[in-house]
């Protein structure tokens, strides 16, 4: 299952979908988002003969606890979108700060240009140089963080660029390295987000443990490693094509088709 809570006019809507087809299995307006409400939601799915292999969701307490109560022993997987969403928020703030600093630098430059007396010119030059220094720091911070987040998003793919399966241990090691470098940027909002991600790293990488079972089974059916590599990469590009738009979507569709051929 993929389950979530959405809202209309402040009223919670509980929704569960089948992840591959995205068919809605159950959707309902509810007055609460408690463990009891979600338990009833999942019990009704069972009464209609829907039995989950696992649940992927955010960390909503009622949602997760309700699922575990009804489906004891079944797996729960943390949703990567929600896990890494705070990184996107930080990136957005850093970008806004960088543009604001560029605007501030330009304003300082205009003031400097209008200065007449030697004393005023000297004062405005100093202000302009200080603004340039601030801008450079903010732009560098945004660039460095953007580079690291792009590397992070690549590192959580199931397959690397050559089609090799990425094990849980490999992904975990790469994430820890990226988190360490992010913390060295010495920006408190980044440190807060990274600290939370470190606490959740076992949940973040759990899906690779189960995916390896699927991959190992595929190896018994397709023992030719290079063929399996192409097949897996093709699947990954097709998967990404559903998550992107415009040129990126066309790129993933073309790559997936090429590798499959």
C-alpha cells in the first residue's frame, strides 16, 4: 500500500492506493487521523480481500500505528519523498537568500556610483565590498548544497549508472558520507535536517534490503549479468519518467526504450 492523509476545508481525507497501478483502493473523509481511524480503514480493506505486502508512507503516527495493528508482521517503509522534503525546503531558502544577496550587492553598487565626495566614495566602496563578500558566501553555500543534494538523489536509486544494484549497506555508506559533508557547510538549518535523517537512516534504507531479494531472484532467471543490467536500468528510467515532466520525461522514456532494445 501507499497511504496518506490529505485535506479539504481542514477535513482529513484518508487514502490508500495500490502503488504500481495507482488505483485508489479506499478513500474517505474522516473526522480524525488517529490510530483507531486508520485501523478501521485497513480492516475494511482486508474485508474486501486486499492484503498488503507492506506500507509506504510518511511518519504520521496514527497512520503507521493503525497499519501495524491490523497487519502485524507486515513491513513499513518510510517514504523517501517525505524523508528528504526538508532538504528541498532548505535548498529553496538558500536560493532565495542568494538572490536577495545579489540584489543587495547591486543596490550597494548603485549607491556607490552616485557617491560624490571622497569620504562618501570611500564609505560606499567599503559597503559594496562587504556586500560582494556576503553574496559570494551565500551563492557558494547554495551551489555546494545543491551539488550535494543532487548527488544524494542519485545515490538512492536502486541501480547505479551502469545497472549495478545498490545494496542497503552501499546506500547507507554514501548517505552518511553526504550527510557529513553537508554538516561541514556549517549552516544550522542543514545540520538540523541532517540530524533527523541520520536518526531515520535504517528506515530510509530498509527498502533496499527487500529489493535485493527481488534482484537475487531475477539473477536466477536472467543469469547473464549484462542483460540484467540493461533491463534494470530500463526499468529505472521508465519509473523516473512517471515522476518528471517535459524534457526530462522525454529523456527517461528514450533512455528506457534504448536500453530495453
